[in-house]
């Protein structure tokens, strides 16, 4: 699943390519993933493209388009209008075409009159000024879950998923099974700094693998996880084999020696 860094870069590049352009008549292939009337999109100008949490938000004349890619959704900007195998809808944009789809049909596209109700329950964006050490500390004290589950809770911090949660906890040297309320003041400070550092590093490097969900990101390098999906490999710090366990049904990777 693309997370905050990948979606932030996708949104920035999509904005550069389609802002102020006019949408043509939508080509509807699978309406089951679409909420709202796609026919309302025709002839509307794209005012802006933004990200909130894991939502890609396109502002039009008086209405909004909201995309959530879930696990395997994608947004491609292509020169052809012919449907690909898993396309759900194709949106013409001044000679180019936004292809949105999902092999699993779990992704969502919503056409709404306002987006406040869609995003009001999302937690604080970790790239925003609202994400402070005080906010993180207070939020941790309210939760009885483990810290890995906490980081992926979109009602608390929006945008962090499985990959970056593992990387954040490794950098902070915190075991993913630790209860939130067990972290002391210094560990909370370390966690806060690690959230910022990992996301900023990933943004600079263009995120992790993107070929499955967009062609709008090109880069010479990419973010290379230290522990995520590296079960059995040597920890880059102490060389202890990386361990994989399941937390909330998701594979969780960590160093049992470095992370306490």
C-alpha cells in the first residue's frame, strides 16, 4: 500500500501535470468502486490536487474527487484512452488520461460536494504543524494498544502504514509490541523525531516501490527499508537476524536486540 511519502510525491507531480486543465467525458468501466455520479465531472476545471492522510483529493468547480488506493489501487497518467485490464474509470484531461483502477476492486473513488466530512475524522498529518511532541505524548497516554498499532491508527496520525511504522520503530529503537503507555519521556521524544526523520528521508528519495500504483514518480534512488520485509537478514546495526511477527494481521519486522 502506498503511504504518505509516495502519495505526497504522486499528488505533487499530478498537480503539476493536470492543474487548470479541463476534464472530458469519463469512461466508466467498473462503477462499483465509484460513489457519486461520474457524469458530473465532464467539462469541469481541475483547481488543485492535494493529499490528506492516504486520500488523493482533486478540487473541481464546486465538487471534489477523492481517491483512496487501499492495497493495490493505482493512478496512472497516460497518453491513451484504451482501458487496461484493471481500470475502473478513465478521466480525459486535455489529451491525456487519468487511469484509476484496482485488481482487487478495493480502491475507492468518491465524488462529493464537500470533503470536510470525509477527512474530519482523520488524525493529525505528521507533516503538518499540528503534529507536535505534545500531541504525540498526550495521544500515547490515552491508548492501551501496542505502539505498532498506534502508529498505523489513521484516527490518530494519518498517512503512516505498515512499512514506515516498522522503519520508525527501528530508528527509535522501540519494540513494536510495547504498550503505548510504557514509553518514557525520552522514548516519546525519540519516537517523535523518528517519525519526522523517516518520512522526510522517504520524501527526499521518492518513497519506496511505486511501479504498481503510478507512473508519476521517477527517481534515481528510492527509500530502502532497514528492517521491513527483511526477515532473517542481519540487522544493519548489530547484525542480529531480523524477526517477523504478526501484529493486527500485518507482518511486523524488527530487531529483537536493538529494539527494546
